């Protein structure tokens, strides 16, 4: 399991008092250390989950001319898309408790800038149906 940790960078507007936030994400492990493996002396396995999680955001866009690179890129794409969509839905719901889902298309716009985030369409459907328990007719 991997946690998405948000880091907001303020972006001031030109010739205005407005400032927006650029939200960046870092992958962190849900558990830093497998204490059982550590106490057994298996130090690499004790830190395996931590290293695997940190690898997702340590270096972006690895060379994908091999299977390891392709797998890491897919993990990165899914991580960033899922973290962002979960955050968007959380903000939508937190802004007005009890808000009906019918307001989502009026209040939220999501722009897909490239082919990579197109996985967001399937992820949004998964979040709405599996996490928020909406049906196809909601």
C-alpha cells in the first residue's frame, strides 16, 4: 500500500493579488519498516515496501525501452492520476457536506493533457462506483 502525500506550491498570478496552488505528490509507504523481517536480520526485505513506494516518485519518466521502465511508468501514471482524482472528489464533498453527486459536472472540470492521464477516465469510474458506491444511473 502506498500513500500519496500532497505538497502545495503557491503560484502567484501576474499583476493580481490572486495566488493558486500547484499540488505535487510524493509517494510514501504505508509502513516504513517490517519490524519482524528486521528483527530476523533480513534488512533488505524489512525495507522493501518503503523502497518500492519511494521509487514511484523518486525519478519521473524512466526510460521505457524495457519492461521495468514500462512498469514503473504505469505505476507513476496511475499513482498521480488516482491521487489527484481522490483529492478532487474529497474537495468536492468537503466544500458542501451532503452535496448531491449531480452537482459534480457543474463544479468540477478535469483536463487530460496527454495520453498518459487518460487512465483517469477508468480511475474516476472506479472511484465513483467502488469507493463512493454510485451506480451507473447516479
